[in-house]
């Protein structure tokens, strides 16, 4: 998935798999051509997340084509594809609070490798940094990929490593923002976790032993019992090349895995059994809508070499997919010049 310019933490955010497939060429040619860097002058968006009311999309814009603007820009784009807000640069992931008034963010200030968990109040503009200093909930800048619990008071986060020799382990943690408490690690070595089934479980990635080596596989953690279930059994060809995203309301999971070299999306049940294949022409970086009715994902629609990523939405009830912004010429918004929006940047000057 997301391979930021690119940083390790972004890999766990299920971010940017750069691939190419055509909407119009035969399947054989599509599979052959899949892969490559984004074409010059094209947008490269990732980690799209619909707001709880379905009106806005929070997304990360990897860069401004043909300009030297700051990378990894956080934008809010309306479903009409025309109204938009620039919130700030250096963001790796965003998750809406249940009431839609705040965003939980992964802030990535440099090329490597610090990451911080931050919240932004969209009404007041208040920015709070929760991790990455001795006075904060976790003292080192190694926590990322925050996801809100439905109570709007806690975040599930992943600690990605011990690059700075912190005392706490790699794994998933719960940050209580009201009582300023930390619980964890709930599961050591599990990262990239997202909440599912109305906060009954989390699904993420964890190394699993295979002979003398460890392979990355998808796992599920039950909050009530502490039970851990391994959902996949990937060998060396698929480890590190997949992503999982659980439904926020049901016992369902979307799995991204490669089929003949092309990332495709599959619907799994809570035990890891494949129910059906959702895409035929490629799909990566899946994210559920908050009501569990739809899955946002990216697809490369370029027939030849190189990639042109377009956001799509798959409607589960209708077994139907369509571009997220079908009214736009390339199904990608035309972003305004960043220089004209700096005055309204809500994160600028407020982050470490």
C-alpha cells in the first residue's frame, strides 16, 4: 500500500501501492501493464477517509505536481469535488472522530523517521500533540496511525519500533485523551491496526513464524477476551505486499492482495475466509466508510507504463463500483495553488 517518499510508518498505514491498470484494455493487458511510478503532472492521493456524514473526504496529497510545495499535504475535499480545504503538510494518515469535529493524525515532520500522534479540532483550530516527548502520553516519536474509538475519547495507535530506545515495546496501544492514560501494549509486534465491528476487535499486521523466518500476516485482536487470530498465511511472495481494513460496524474485512502481480480487493469474514472478490481491474489502499456501506480505494487507470491513481468507491449492498468524483474530468480534484491557502492552514506553526 502506501509507500511514502517515503517512510516506514506510511507502510503500516496501508498507504500507497503504486500500480497501473486500465479501465478500457482487456484484462490480460491490464495485468501486464500494472505497476510503475506516477506519471508526470498527475496527482498522487492516498489514505482517503470519508467523514461520518459522508459529505467530506480527508485525504493525503503526496505532492504538488511539478512544484516544490511541502509533501504529504492533508486536504478536506467535498463530495462534489469542488469545495476543499488545505489543513497542513507532513501528514501520513487521518481519521475522523465519531462526531466529525476532530481529526486524529499521524504527523511526520521529516524525511525519516519521527512520527507523532496529533488531534485537530476542525471548529476551534486547536491542535494537541499526544506523543513524542517526555511530558506526553508516549515519550518517543514512534507512535502512529491513530484511530478513534466510538466513544470519541480514546485512540488506538501503533508503536512502530524502538529506534530511540524507549522502554515500551512495539505493538498496539490505547490512548485515553480524557484521563491522559495509556494502556498497552495490548499485542506486542502488531502494527497498522484499525478498529472493527463497533470496537469489538482490531485488525492489523504482525510477523508470524514460518520455519526459520518471520513473515508479515494479518491478525485480529479481540478486546473483550484478548484472543489473537491469524487471518492469513502468506509466504514470501505476498508478505509485505498486502493490506487489511475491517468494517467499522460488521464482522467483515477487506483484504488487499496480489493476483498475478495486480493488487485486488477481497471481502473476508471475521475468521479470514474469503467471501468474494470485489475488484477485477485492480485496487489498493482500501478504507471503509463509517456506516460500513462502502469501501474507498485507489486504482491506476493508465493503460501503458506509469501510474495514474484515481479514487473509487465500492458499494457493498449494490456490488457496484464507481469513481469517487465521477463528475470531474479525470475523477481527481483540481487543487488550487497552495500559496493562496497558507493563511487558512490550521496545522501550520502548531506542530513540533
